[in-house]
C-alpha cells in the first residue's frame, strides 16, 4: 500500500502535530492489519520534526521497532536529508519509550 | 484631547538581558496605567536600537492595544535622524513603501500561528537569502535551518496555547558580521505545560527552559507522542557554528553565550512579558573567529 503525505494533509508543508496525526491514523491502520505501507513525500517541500514525531515517531512508541521497521518504508522524493531526520525521530522515540519504562519501573 | 503619557527609553536596546529588561519595563509601565490611552515613546535619550528587537516591541504594543486600547507615538524627526532602521525594517513606516537601501534588515512581520506557508515563504525568501547569513550555507544546510525555524513556529502552534500572532524580524550587523533573528510568541511560555508534564518537578521558568533545551518534550507525558528535537537541534547548530541561541520565556532569560559565566543557567527578569522570545545569532563567517 502507498500513501502520499501531500494528499493527506493538502499542503506541501508537513509541519504541525495535527498534520502528523492525520498521517499517523493511516499508518496505524496498516500496521494493525500487518500490511506494508510506503510513505511518499513527493510534493513536500518542508517537513518538521514535529510532524515526523506525530506521524512516524508515535508508531515507534506504540509498536515494537521490529514490526514498524518491517512494514514501513519511505520515498524521500525531493528531501535528501529526510532519511537522517527520520532516523533521528526513530531513535528519539525508541529511547523515549525505554526511558519511560525505566521511570515506571523505578517508581513502582 | 489628553496629553500623551511619556515613557523615556534610556541608553540602548540591544539583544541582551538589559535590552529585554528595558522593553519589559516599558510594557509594564503601560499595562499598569490602563486609563492612559495615548503613550509617547521618547527615543531622544537612547543611542542604539537593535532593529530585530522591534519584533518584541511590536508584540508588546499589539498586546497593550488589545488589552487596554492603548496607542503609541514617537518623534518622527528623531526616528528618521537616529533610528531609520525602524523605518527600513517596516516597523515604523506609515503608508510609505518599505525601502531598505542598506539591505541590513530582515522585515518585521507577524504571522497567524497557523500560517505555515506564509512563515516558510518569509524564512526562505527574506532570511536565508539575506547577505548577512553565513557564507558556507549550501542548500542542504539552508533546508535544515529552515526546518528548525519551522519547528519553533510549530511549537508555538502546539505548545504555546495561543491564537495570537507570531512576530518575527531580523537585523544584520556588518561590522560584527552577525545577523540576529528574533521570534516572539504570546502564549503561556514554557513553564505551565512543563510543570504539568513533570508533575510539578519543574517549577520555575529557568528550569523549564533548561529542561526543554535538553531535548525533553511535554508531548511524551501529555500526548503519548515523542518530541523535543527542534530546539535541541538549533542549539547544536549554534554550538557548531559560533552562533548564539537566546531563549526568554516569561521571567526566565537564558543565552548560550552565558554558559561558563556567572550567569550560566540564566537570569530572572524583573518584569516578565508574555510567552516566549527566541533570538538566534548567526555568525557570517565562523572560520574567521
């Protein structure tokens, strides 16, 4: 399955948390069904980490990284450093989950 | 017609603790006189104004008009003679078209906090192409800065809990080869949300700023969503390129160039303004310094 970010958010600028939430809903549906999904960034001229955190990062909080990595792929289109940002968002989300778990264990 | 109430500015208004303090004293002077409707800002006693600080002054004037219906005047002769930068950057130009023949200003503007297209257009066409920006910026680097600034704009839209405009503006200082860019939101500031997210563990403005700069984010605790990369990345860029990041949130003033000084950790402002002001200082050619 393929989704195009620009078509979902109706803008070439993927910026806000609310933009990311729209994309997250589509990704979440696919992951829950075990369906592979390709996320296309064609037509996107700018992309904030706030958007990426809300759309992709949140997936890594709610699912195991192995499952997300196996089902999710990206077409970076005209944004050459997007791969780096997505890696950063992924890392940040996984560490957030780890830190959260440590805190929860430490306070019980 | 009543005589205007005069507020006299003193010495200089630079992008530092002292400059910020003076403008917030002006704001509180006017705020605490709600029955005075016309104020005259006296520029005769000051010898310098950092043009980018007009973004903050404009936010203050906007808020005072909205709250108290207060209006403001200044002596146009003094402005034209001593501070024409306030006209060249569009802050005081009346109906005349804005002309910056020295190409040293980044226009003072405001954006609706949902206008991501307008903000990005302004950043890409007014800031990143400015002659005062670092010389080594290739397109990939410009994209990163643009997106980090977009992150600050997005933070206002998400975190600041406000629908009020977002004020911006910049100034290039050729003798110092630096460009300062100022962004002002009129929201709640860092502390309220961070205090909630940390169950009160973070309980003052400076601690909230420090917490955010480390890459922490309230989104994890409050929305179960990761966050916290934008401000941290901007700080990293400044550290790697001899730039300076200043964050002023309500009563807390923090600047990256105060680290390793007696003011490491920040300073407390006597009269806080609303929301958060972020000042970025870009060094034109870091290799020289």
